[in-house]
C-alpha cells in the first residue's frame, strides 16, 4: 500500500525535469504500474508462491475485466497477447 500511495503522489511529477516544486497533489490516481502490482500480489497470495503462470493469468484476467487502465502500447500489446494465450 505504501508503494501505491507513493506512486499516486509522485505520478503528477513523472517525466518532469528539475527543478520541480514538490507538493502534495490535489488529487491522487492509481497508475497502471500500481494496478499491475496489485494483480501480481493477488496471484502470489492465491497461489502461495511466485508462479509466473499465475501472475500472467492474473494480468490477463485483470485486463479482461478492464481493471487495468492507462497502459502504454507495449504493455497493452503484452496484455492482449496474454489474454489470447501467448507467453
């Protein structure tokens, strides 16, 4: 949860160049990185182990259920391929 909060608070500053005035943002959002982290954690807890197949299935299921938003083209391509049975 700490990583999710840090990601949400730091998101508005991503890609900015120094100097940046760092202040608490007016609104927080959950990034695709945090969503994928939650999907990873869900798979690890469910399988009680770190199984790449379980994590991939979790990613595909989250994508199918439209629980992952804001992804770039490379991640979207990977999710679509996972959902179609790719590696």
